[in-house]
């Protein structure tokens, strides 16, 4: 079964690029400089920021639907990220190299299944979740820090 993984649209974050630290702070956003690999996974391009690149740490509502599962958490966005990741049947390295919490949601946006899996095993769990006809979409989260990583849809 084919699947599509997408990163976040950069549009909602562009106004933050280049903003002063004081202005970012007033919006509860913090700028960090990546100092090692891997450590700062960008949610737009779905890649780790290279040492020396800046990332913005901000709160993001990754489950915006009106459901008990509505949720937000801290994410990193590489400052200047423009190329939204969109890959079919491909797992980006930022997911493949980490422990992932994979969550399946139905059309009502209720969580119907969840699993913790090494990123190297994601394809098989994605297939298992999409074998369930009630699965509408998946969310991948970085399990160790609990942060939203990407959305996964059927193709």
C-alpha cells in the first residue's frame, strides 16, 4: 500500500524568520543554533538542521480538530525552511533514525491505534494501520521527546 509523508507548510512560520530574539520571545518562540547531528529535526523539510543552522522552537497545534485528541506541543522549524517535504513510499532520515510513536486516526479524528516503533520499521506499521479501513490518516511523533514529526496519508 502506498503512503505519503508530508512536512509542515512553511507559510505559517515565514513571518518568524529573521525576527529579533526579543520579538520571538514575545511570541513564546526561541531561537537555537544547531550544534550537533542529529539533534534538531525540522518539521517542514523533515531533516535535521546542520550544525550552525538556526532553528526556531515554538508551540504548534498538530491536531487542530475539535476532538478530545486536540493537541499541541513544541516543534523545531529550521529558520528559512521553504521546501515542504512531500514523499511517496519514502521515509526521511529524520524519522528513520529515531524511535517513533505512530498514531492512527479515524474520520472523526479519534485515535484508533498507536504503536512505538524504530524508524527502520515504520513501513510495516504504516501498512498495518492502513490495512484497517477505518484509518483516515496517521501522525508520527518523535517518541523520546513526544514531539509531532509528520503526517502520513494513503496514496
